C-alpha cells in the first residue's frame, strides 16, 4: 500500500475517483454539487495534492479554497500556495496558468500576494 492511499481514503469515494483521474473541473463541481462546506475534505485534497506533486491537483485545491470555501480564515493563503506550486511544477511554462494567476490582482481577497510574485510572472510571460 502506498502512503498516498492513506490520504485518498479520507475522501468520499466519488471524489476519490475524480482525484485519481485528476479531473480538475469535476473536482470543483463535486464541491459545488454536494455543497461541501467541510474544510476537512478540502484539507485532505490539499494534502494529497502536496504529496502527489501534481499541478492539476494543486489547481483543483486552489479553486476549492477560493471558490467553494472562501469563508475559511486561510482560504486565500492556501489558494495562493497551491496556485504557485502548480506554476513551479510546470516550470512556469504554462502561459494560460500564468495569465490566470495574474487575474488574482483584481480580486481583493488575494491582496495577500506580494507584488513581487506578480512581477515575476509578468516577466516570465514576456
């Protein structure tokens, strides 16, 4: 048994299958469809994304925190972490992902992101 299985077992079966397939849109949809308000499930997804080191799972975790659970005290810090880690895992080579990250500048809850991170991405895009 892999250690990742321990983390996957913390997820409901249907969500576990989506995570194993790395289906970002359906993972987000799952949280909206079932109106998941428990941070426990999001935290399990977050831990799995960290362990799996997969950019898509990091993006899914980021979106869950920022779109589905924005009322959590650290939701936007966690979303920032996961978005940045996804960029790192792709070696900052995914233009669309970088453009999406820059859109955070317009969102007041992402004012926690230092300007230097935005400048770094803007330079990468150039």
